[in-house]
């Protein structure tokens, strides 16, 4: 009996150790620092980012009404190329943009390339939000340990924001989950963001994957 109890205690200890290693709480400061450093490193890297965004118009929908697939390429210090394809009930539209220093070129669908003024991005107009009451916000940060992503070793971190509020006498909950995979040298490998409703159905989600390629070249499409 003593041997059986000892074996059981050892098994419980190892199970707890494995679970603890897979998921442990971390701090906002640590994750913020990791993201800040990875973003800063992007400025000196030639990389390709593939992003997919999905949005659902109705919580009853099983398929997204809006899908955006976007490929961004960047060559330091200031050259970028973006190809974006949007699928919606209105059809499919494509937008390509190339920026080289102070020169910017765009092409819509399969039309000819045009050089356009380089306008610095700024904050857009705000949109009114419905008034809600009894709003609660909870944030949890987790270090989810070592993972393999696209054949590479990565450190996975997650922060989850939970909103609880009442609107028109009904209780609602929204959960926004953000995940970040970092390489051994602190570069982004993958990021995910998803928003879910009370019934854990997605209302929107996006996935970005990063490839670091020193052979990327970006040239002006027209003289």
C-alpha cells in the first residue's frame, strides 16, 4: 500500500510540474517589453508577413462575411510592398501598394500602377459606441512555454482580456485573446488575435505569420 501511495504521489507531482511548465502567469511588463523589442527589431530585418483577417456580421453565421488576406514585405530602411485581397458580399477587390522612401505607388485590382502622394497616417474619426453599464474588465497574462511553430522553436505568450457588461438589460461577455510566438532571438514568428462572444463563437480573428528573408527585393513598378 505504501508503495502504491508513493507512486501515486510521484505521478501527481509530475503531472502538476508538466501543467505548471506549460502555462504559468507572467507580467504585463515582461510581455510589453518582448513585443516592444520584437517590433524594434523588425526595422532592421527583411521580412514577409502573411496576415488573414476574418469578421462575422452575425453571431449566427458559421462563415465570415469579410475575409482579408494580406502579404506585407519590408526591406530596411524604408521600402515596403503590400498586397491585400478583400472578399465580401460585394465581391473581391485587390489593392497593391509599393513604398520606397518618399515615393508611393498603388494599383487597384488589375489597373495600371499610379504614383500617389505619400500621406502620413493619422488618427481617423471616432465612432460612437452604445452606452453600456456595469462594465468589468479582467486581464490575464500567461507564459505558455516552449512551442514548435513552422518547424522553429518559439516562446509562446498570451494575454486575455475579458469584458463583462450589461446592455439593454442583458448580460454580455466578450473575450479577446492575443497570442505571440517569439523566436530564440526575440523576433515575431506568429501573432494571433481573436474575439469571442458569450457562446465562445468568433466575431473576428486575425493570424499573422512572419518569414525573414534577406533576398527580398522591392523596386518601383513604374519610372
